């Protein structure tokens, strides 16, 4: 039986979301309670590790927690830094499950939620677009493969050994911002025949609001997460433009007995 850990990043602008993430994780995660939190840079300086440590001490008291400085001065920008940190903080156990701090776990989950027929689960979805239409930069890893379409929304699970092999071969491209984490890993895994893929069946376990989601869309997402038990993650991006979206998130949190607000 292999072991998994959770990897999550947080940034100065996301500390409110991160606290809710931690509360929900402690309430609902039933798997291995090991987590690495990387703290991203702020204005080209290391982030506030002490504040993050205080949050995890409060909300994850029984967890094996590692809080690390995620400042990557050689990364071309903050997005590249985030991609690098998700990868390099995933190597020490068999598998890592990667979250964003805006991912609120509203139903119980464990490792089995990330396994399908003894394979690592993928967030398949139906679309006329190809893998390379969605993720053209992944051609730098392998080109012209028959890869099923997936969403790159967190949370996802990856094989740490395969990920490390990809990193060793292509890490320079990540520092330059030419590659992104999820699609590069999947492309490498398929191209090297390193992982077995589950049969294609649409699987999207998240609802909520990400960048540019509108209020009506949030209301529709709220109904989905309430009605469908397989929807176990509610997202709330700090970039949501309509302030009423926060009201929707607070209603969802209240529905699932989470006593925090955004």
C-alpha cells in the first residue's frame, strides 16, 4: 500500500482562503494526515511564513505539517514559481495530492477519491478540444500523443517518481515559464508509458467560482455542490469580480456546517 501526502500553496492575498482550506481539510480529510505548505513570494520577497505557521498550528494540530519558503528567485514570474513549487514539494512520498488554498473540502474525502479502478484518477471532461488545444505548451514534453482531455483544476493526484523523472529532464523550461505542471506531467506520463490511465468517464469533483465566474454561474454551481454527492470541493477565487459571489460561498460553507466566512 502506497502513501500519499497533500501539497498546497498559499500567498499573501490568499490567507483568508487558506484558513478556510485548513479548517475544511481538518474536518473532512480521512486519509494520511501529512501536508506540505509552500508560502509563495510577495513583492519579490519571501512570504509571511510565521502567519501561515500560526494558521496550521491552529487548524491542523494533529497533522504532520511542513511549512516551507516557496520563494523561487530564478523563476521568471509568480505563476512559474507556483508551478515549480507544486512539483518540487511533491517528491518525498509515493503520491502527492495537490490543492490550491481556495479549495474548500466540503464533504469527506480520502485517497480512494483519487483512485479509479486501481489507477490514479484524472479529471476527464467532454469537449471537442484536444489535449494540445487546451495545453499547447505540453508539446515541449511530447508531441502528437493521443491524450484524453482533462481539466487542470486542483485537486489532482500524481505519481511522485514519474513527476521527478519529468522534472529532472525538463526543469529549465519551468523556470522560464514555458511549461506548466499538470499538463506537462500527464504528457510525460503518457509519452513514457509510465502510468495506467483509467477508462474515460467524465469526472469533475469541484464546483464554485474561479476567475471571471459571474454571480449566476456561482448560483448554478452552488446548486450542483448541494445536489450531487460527488462534488466534494468548493472553490472561491480571490479574483471573483461580483461581491455577491462571496455571499454564495458563505451560504455553501454554512450549508456544510463550516463556521467561517470569506
